[in-house]
């Protein structure tokens, strides 16, 4: 059973802890702590699986675990400094090791690295029933020059709560992607309306002690809670069974009489409850059956063709043998004229060549007949004729039987199609029943109703459409805002690149102007030298032009330019965080957007149906003719 566990702690010096020691314990590696000159090493029976993930603008040395955490230690001066944050997550046992690694990588990359953190990950498998991962995260921003200032936003409670929720979302998507029905939730038992008490996470050390038979405080807490939960479980089971009966009764009210008939036929056919997996399984069986019938029909047709081919070989063989007998007789009856030796020789050669060709043809047809004899099971021409006649007598019956089975398959397909349609219609009505004030909801497609139902299940209650719409609008606005911030950074980067080029040219020409204006000899030279005068005038004009271009780009000089570059550097350091936030918002936005589009499409479908019914009413002129039931349409 998939278990949700997500805990966060801060490793700080005030606790007497070291980032290097923590990394050594989690990675199972020998690491030297430069601050204390001690070698940190903790023996592990099962070597952890480790990896370091870092933002693109990080220096190469962050991939070196020992140097990474020593640099973290160097960056902190206070004796009570917070060194790093650690997150511990339980990995779903239902996933393979490769799937667990992929899940962890995607989560860490999107939720932490994209925001600018370095993540040192270690997967522990000491207990095969408790695979879990330690994620050590840096707390300072990083660039090519090393660690910068601490990012206080990463410590916000909202950010930590968001991480808890996203881990459940990522794990559930991985479970669904890999065909697992298990799901986990970040919500507490109280928030989910459960009376059971949650057990506490034991951890590797306590778990090992409990396995050795040593009772621990945490283990005792769990035993007490498990006993309490067993008492509560029977009551919960009764409530769940009662709720299931009520839901079944409610579902039956949402099914039309015609759909009940279709579902009953399908249940008789399936000999199992009618649901989409069972319907699809039966379809696959029917498809395999139909493929066998295709092969059978092809075999019948091929056998008929083989008999025709063999008949032709026998006929040609017979005629060729007769022709050869005739040629031999004619060759024997040739009257040899000693005065026409040459003509006689040519005539003999012609007969011999014809006989030779026929001999080859006879051999060819006999070989073919032998081949088909092995295939069709005859020994000679008489046996062949008997088997051919027998097959021709049986063939119509074989084809008729093949066609009957095909019709039976088609009947079953029709039953399954109608049952699937009825099942989906009932499901849509059940979801729509949560929104009595929105009549268009019963016109939703099944796939969109599924998405809405998943959303409601995720939050444990029906979410009003207005809330979905408002949340979607808010998320889209946030994505727009974040993208605007990124665009501003990109725009300012280009602006300051241009401004920097203009500033260089301005300073170059300004130096020439000042050279002449601050030197009396050069001033005098301008009075007698045209080239000096030209150089000065050109520098004055160019300096003025570049100064105007600088003003257009919003800078007044070197100090202003450097100030704006520093501001831009700080803005650029936020870009990975903005991109990560956009990805997070868009992931949630996708489902909400799909639901809202489904609701809008349902509204249009309702209008079409109402218009169709109005046209029928007008045609019927109030005679009450039967109308097609909307719920019987395919979804």
C-alpha cells in the first residue's frame, strides 16, 4: 500500500550539527569537514543511490559533494546559522526502482532546482519495505561565482505546504502513469473526515530496533494507535457499506429503463459487473476471436485456390505427357533420306529439343503436385479428386459457420457498445447531480466528467464551477504576471547590452574631447591643424550622439549603468524561480482549463438539444411524437 510521508527539517549549527556530516550520513561516503578537519563517515549495509541536481548557472564544483557542503559551511559565519533544509519522502513501493528514481528526479527538478536550489538526493533501501529519499537543499542563491545571499522566500510556510501537496500530486501521477490504482494524499486524517489516528514515521534507526524486538516510544505510540484504529475500522466499514448502498440506489435512479436493459444484457454476457475495464477486456477477447475467424476464412479460400492450382497442374501434366508420346512416335517414324542428311539432322534436333522441353515441364508439374500433395494430404490423382470433392462439399458449411460466428461477435459488440454508452451516461449524470443549479452539466462528455470527478475527489468534495473558473482565472493571471517578469528581464538585458555599447563609444569620444580641452597645446594645435580640428569636432559630435542614444536607453552615465546592471543581476537570479512557478501553475491549470472547456462545451450541447427538441415539437404540432432520448447518444 502506498504511504504518504513528507517531513521537513532545518539543519543548523545551534543544534551542534554539520552539513558535511549530514551529507556523509545520507550518501554513505567519506567526506572531510574543512571546518573541523574531521573525516565524516557512517557505515551503511546497503549503499544509497545518490545524485546532485543543480541550476544551470551553478559552478562545476557543486557536483563534488564534499566541496559543495564545505562551501555551504564557509558561507555561514554565525554560530547559530541555518545550514541547509532537508526533506524526507517515502517512495511508493508499487513503483519499480527506475520509476521511483524518475518520480524523484522530476519532483526535485521542478520544485527546487528550477527555483535556484541545489539538491543533494540520497535514496535509502536498507529496509525493502520502506524505500525513502533524503533531499538536502541549499538555502542561498547560487551563480557562477558561488553562493550569494539567503533566499527567505524558500522558508515561507506557504512554500513548504505547497511542497507537501505537490509531492502527493507527483506521486499519484507516477502511480497512474504506471498502471497502479493506489493513491496518496497530503491531507491529514482530520481534513479527510477520517476518525482513524495517523501513525508516526519510525525512521531507519527506530525501525531497525523494532525489528530486533526492542520496543521504542515511537513504536508504542503506533501500537496504541493501530489498536484504536482497528476498533474504529469496523464502524468505518459499516458506514462505507451503507454509503455504497445509498450510492448504488442513487445511481440506479440516474439510469433510464432502456439503459437498465442494456446493462443487464452486458452483465449476462460478461458474467461480471459492468464497468469499462471489463467491457474492454471482453472487446479484446472478441477481437482475438475475430482475428481467428479471419485466419480461418483465409485458410478456406487458400485451400480452394490450392485445389484449383493442383487441378491445373494435373491437366497440363496429362496433356504434356500425351504431346511427348506423340513427338516420340513422330521421331521414330521419320524416313531418313541419305541425300538430305542435313535436313534430317535439323529435324531430329527439333524433335529432341521439343521432347526435352516437355520433359522439364513434366518434371516441374510433378514437383508441384508432390508439394501440394504433402500440403493437402493426397498421394495420387485419384486421391486428389476424392479430397477435392470432399472439400467442395464441406466448404459452404465452413463459410456459413464462419459467418454465423462473425454475426455473434457483432451482436456482442453491439451489446458492449450500448452498455458502455449507458455506463458513461450514468456516470455523467452522477457527476452532474452534484451541480443541480447547472443543468448543462448533464450534457458533459464522459472524459470531461471524469476530470471534474477527479478534481472533486482530490479535494474530497464537489468544487463549485464558479470556484474552478475563479481559480483558473487567478492562475492564468499569475502565469501572465510571472511571464511578464521574465519578459522584463529579457527586455532589460537587451536594453543594457545596447546601452553598454553606447556607453563605451561615449567614453571613447569623451576622452578625445577632454584630451583637447584640458591641454592648451592641443587647443592651439586645432587653430593651425585641420586634422586636429576635424578629430575634435568629430569626437564632440559623436559624443553628443551617443549621449542621446544612452538617454533613449534610460542611462545617464557609468555609475547609473552599473547600478542598473546590479539590479538586473538580482532580477535574473529570480528567473529560474519564476519559470518553476510557471510550470507549477500550468500543471494545475491544465486540469482546470480542461474542466471549464468541458462545461462550456456542455452548455453548447444543451442549447443544441433544446433547439432540436423545439424543432421536433413544432413538427409534431403537439401530437406528442416520440423523441430520441438524449442520454442514449454516444459520449
